[in-house]
C-alpha cells in the first residue's frame, strides 16, 4: 500500500515595508486576508493566512516590514516580525524588484537587517522578486537576480507579480515541496487564526490608509468595542473606535462635514459584509488617546509585539 504523505508548515513572509508581503499572502491563499495599501508600514501584526489542499496545508505569516524607524510601536512591529521568523518552517523574503532594478543602490541598506540572519539559515529560504509587472523590460531583472543569489546563495529565487498573480503558482509549488510532513493543524475552510473582530478592525484600518492623507493614517489605531450578533435577523452590529493621538487629528479623521469618516465607514462596511456574509451595521467613533503610539499596554491590547 502506498502511503500518501501530507505536508503542513509555517511560512514567514518577511521583507522591507511596501514590498508586497500582504499582497503575496492574499495571492498565495487565493483570498483576501491581509490588508494592503500603497504606503509603507501598513501591516502592524502577524497576520496568518491558511491554504488547505488535499495534500498539504500552508500557513503563511505576513509580518510588518523590516525597517529602521524609532518609537515604541515601530519596535513592537519589528519584534512581531522577528518572532514570526523564529516560528517558521520556511522563510520567504519579499522584495520590490522594480524598485531595486531602478535604484540598485537601495538594496543593501533595505535588506541589511535580514542579510546575515537569512544567509545563516538552515531552513529553506525563498526570495521573491516581486512587482515584475512594473518592469517594462524584463532583462532589467537579471542583474538584481544575480546579486540576490550572490547574497543568499542557498535561496530559491522567484520573480513574481503578486498583484497580477504571475509566478505565484510556481512559488507555491516550491513551498509545498519543502514543507515538513505532518497533519493539518487547522480545519479545512479556516482562512486565518485571527478572530473576525480583528479582521474587521484591520479592514477599517485599510480604509483609513486609503482615505487619509499624509502621515495621518499612522497616528490611527482601530479597536472593536462591541460586536452584537442578532441571530434571528441575521445581522451584526459592530461598534469600532478609531483612536487618534491628538485632538487636532480627530477633526482631520472625521473630515469636512464628516466626509472622511463616511467614506471609511462605507468602504469598510462593504468589505466586512463580504467577510461575514451577513448584514452589517457599522458604527464608527473617533476618540483621542494622547500619544497611544508610545503606550505599550495599549499597543499590546491591539495585538502588537510579542504574543
Ligand atoms: N504593480 C504591483 N504592485 C504591487 C505588487 N504587489 C504589491 N503591490 C502594491 O504594493 C503596495 C504595497 O503592497 P502591500 O502588500 O501592502 O505591501 P507590504 O509589504 O505588505 O507592506 P507593509 O505591510 O507596509 O510592510 C500596494 O499598493 C500593492 O498593491 C505587484 O506585484 N505589482
Ligand atoms: Mg503588509
């Protein structure tokens, strides 16, 4: 009798901010779990995304971008990323290939914190040269790929467009090959280990990143204060608080005649309905919590830092 082995393991997606880590997680599992924005430092927590197939279960961990910024929240984001890396069976380093094809001089500094630890890895490492759809002339990729294989000789290198889905299946097949043998750790159909409340808060944060200008999204945090299910009528009422660090920011988040908050609420509600497949009543409140960004216990309550 042949024994069909099942594979299951954890894959950490690491890399500089804005490289497309969250987009790759969503493309890899074929569902939107992680929020995405055109700005760096969007992801603040470890975001799991689970793909269950007949012969394997891949558990991705999306992480905050590795950066060199100061401040308590930034430090806790880094801690989260390094902790995810520790818990992984397989490592994925995601880089913006278009950026480094245009500006090769940025590469070394951007990957500096990862260079030595990844080179010393005994676990399988994949380097994903992402955003290749932006490269008009694909031959511009070659010098970058050569440099990357010089830096991390043991790694498998994959040119990918997470946005367009190009090269993603090849990457997924390679990941499955190196996953350890083992039984599934999560039930089929489970998309993430994250609670729905957290996912809803993340969706609201994504819309804040899309709607608010300049640095404002960085001074916001979202917490779900109440979640009331009405099973009979099949709907849920969600009370979410958008925290800002200064009173001057409150009016800016709300916007002229409530324009911003309305836009955030409408866009978020639409996505939360899709997530929950239920009717949703969403109440948004903006509250000032002075300098929350330096408040470790508040940040912990949002799931940041070591878990
Ligand atoms: N053109 C193109 N854009 C991409 C691709 N992958 C991601 N992006 C875009 O790059 C931006 C950043 O994507 P994210 O997935 O949020 O990047 P991230 O690495 O998770 O960023 P942080 O969470 O901030 O560290 C978004 O505007 C994405 O749409 C790609 O393959 N091609
Ligand atoms: Mg992200």
